[in-house]
RNA sequence: GCGGCUAUAGUUCAGUGGCAGAACGCCGCUCUGUGGCAGCGGAUGUCGUGGGUUCGAAACCCACUAGCCGCCCCA
C-alpha cells in the first residue's frame, strides 16, 4: 500500500468545480425560498430501525446497501445501538417532524435539505457511495391540506422551474400513480398471479423479479418480454376512486401550469413508502450520465409518518441527485462550448518589489479586500517578470508596490487586457480597480 | 453483488519482450522594475499495487486495488 487515497466510491470536489456546486445550491435555495420552503438539517447517521421501518426491510437499499455498524457498548445496557449512515433523507426528515411535534402547529411544513447520503453500491459515473441529494418535503396533518393534489402539482411545477433556472436542457418528467396503501398490495398480488403462468417464457431477470419484486418486471427493457408485459394488469385499473380522482387533479393542474409530463404506467419506485403520485425527471442520452439518467425522483408518502410511529401526516417529496445534476450541467456546458468553466480572474494581483515591500503589499491587499475586491499578493523575492507571469494568469490587473510607490503613495497599475499602465493615487485605487 | 474494458509525466495519450516517449502544461535562460509572442534549455515518472514467467517485462501470466461501461438498483 502506497499513498492513501479517497475510498472507493467517494471523491474530492476541488475548485473550480466547487464553484459550480455553490452556484447550483444558490439557485436551489433561491427557488425553494420563493415556494415557501425552509431548510432542515438532520444527522448523517440515525438509528438503523428508522430506515428498516421507513424505507422498507425488503428494499435493496436496506437489505444490502447500508453502512451499518454497532455503536460502542454503553455501560449498563450491554449492547451497543445499531446505527446507519443515512441512505436517503426523507425518513430522517419525517422522524424530525414527529420528534419535534411539528404536526401540532397544524400548519403545512415545507422543508428542504442539501446533504450527503450513503449507499454501498458498485460505483459508476453518476453513482457514488457518498453522494449528494437536494431534497424537499411537504408534510402536515390531513386538515392542513397536505394530501391535496395541489401540493403534488406545486412540487412538480417548482421542479420544472428549478431545472429551467439551472439551465438543464432536455429534461423529461415521467409521472404515475401507484395508488393508496391498500391499492398497491392488491395490485402486486394481481401481478404475481398474472405472472405465474407466463413467467417461464420471460428473461432470466424477470423470472427472478416475478418472485422478489413483481413491480420491477414492468421496468424490463428486454424486447422479447414486451408483449407479455403489455398484457399484464395495469396499475390504473387497481386505483380506488379517490386515488383516481387525485391523479386526475394532479394532471389537470400540471396542464394548467403548462408543465409537460408523460404518464408512464410502468414507473414504479423502489422505496416502500410511496403512495399515489410517483415521478422521475430524466435527461436525454448524451447528457453526461450514461444509463444513470434519472436526475431526481420522488413521490407521495401518505403513510410514512404512521409507519414511524407518528401521527397521520400525508406528505410528498423528492430527491435530486446533485452529483448527477452537476454532471449534466458540465456535459451540457461543454456541448455548448461554454468557456465559463474555468476559475474567475481576480480583480487585482499585488506585486511587492523586494522583500522589504512585502508588509506594505499585504496591508494594501487587506485594505482592498475589506472593500470587497478579490485580491492576491505576490512575494518580494519574485523578479518583476515572474510577478507579471503569475499575475496575468490570476488577475485582470496588477498593482506594483515598489519603494517609489510606497514613499509617494502613487501606485502603478497595469491592465492586462488593454496592455496599458497608469499611476493611481492610493486613495483612488479601490475605485479604479473596481471599474 | 455479477459481467466486460481500462490503468505510462501535472493533463491527454503513444509505446506488442531489449536505454521511458510526444503534445500541452510547468520551471529556467535569452530578458536585473514590465507579462502575453518567439527561440533555447530543463525536470517530468514506484509505467496503479503485489507476485510470477524470462538472460531481460511498461508490454506476457495471476491476484489485488481503482476508474469506466453494462446488469441489478437508484439520486
């Protein structure tokens, strides 16, 4: 073993890429604020039970992708608590909602988060073991209107606006309803029954899915299986009247807002807590994501709070894969030959001539920075030539601080773009550099 | 977790068994307080790691690690 490296599936984010991350997050926070969301920050690790109960024991996430360990034993209880790095953030948000009795306000809660999540999957482009999600949840007691279709439509309209403001091109919204918490098991049972006589003729994957997770069969892309899949029962036929009406209202509101969507009866989502509306935003091939083309996903979870021992509190939420969002932006920027990926140039580079001028140069830098200018300082041991070379890469202008300048208070400013040079009194320097 | 491809300089890559290479970038000099251009010069390095085959391995073999692609699943 030689030098230490970031562990598999994790990565460092360095400048100037982090600047893009910050820009994205600034846009996100702005949009969320306009829609009335406030930020929540929950712990990165939680009691393992939270995810087992919330996300679902049988899901891939819980059954094989969690980073779980036993905490150090406490003196009296004997066994340490089982803890898990959060694989997603909705369960944590709902846990906090219950714990802090937010339902008692009677108000709709609109909460958003930005933070790392952890899943032990095979890493791939756009899929990391520590990855970042930007998510939001709308949750509240039923009388707050949290189960209304207007909330679903509002969230989807916000996402469309957000992607547009971020400059994501070619996104596509896929929409479906998986029915209420009673519709869904009925449908799964019907699927299982319908698959029993025909599954032998399907691909290997589907034969396995027919046993483990019949809903997944609907996702199969194997051409030979499509005829069989088309003949399977449709989820829409298993929705009760209320769910059907709810879905119709969501679609009508989206139509009214001019948000384009495609109803995909086959869109099923992996987490157990989803009810009624489920959705996914994807980008076209060639947007830098390969087959990991889902930018964000989400849905309604009317029973989650109760599953976690809380009050009845319907909700809807989503999670954006921030890594994938950035990857897409980078690919689309490169495609558009957008040259703004590089670091921004500073307002000024200050070049002390000789070590004796170092302190004076640093004082000048301090003054300029205090006035909001971005400034870098050289070193007096540099020859002037070297200062110029460094300055030209970093900044738009260079300020020379030599003996003459310090004693006279008149500084020499070089403008790289114009190739011109002027003398500026120290009192006017900040103003000149700002221009 | 399964399958495939890949790993050489800071970067992008060439190098099919015989001295470790190119381009870009970097550093120095031409040029002592005036950059970009140009000329000349220099350093690029555990050839991913460990083992094996061979007189000799960056190259062939094995294992491991990591990345990418596909599957699974998902953000």
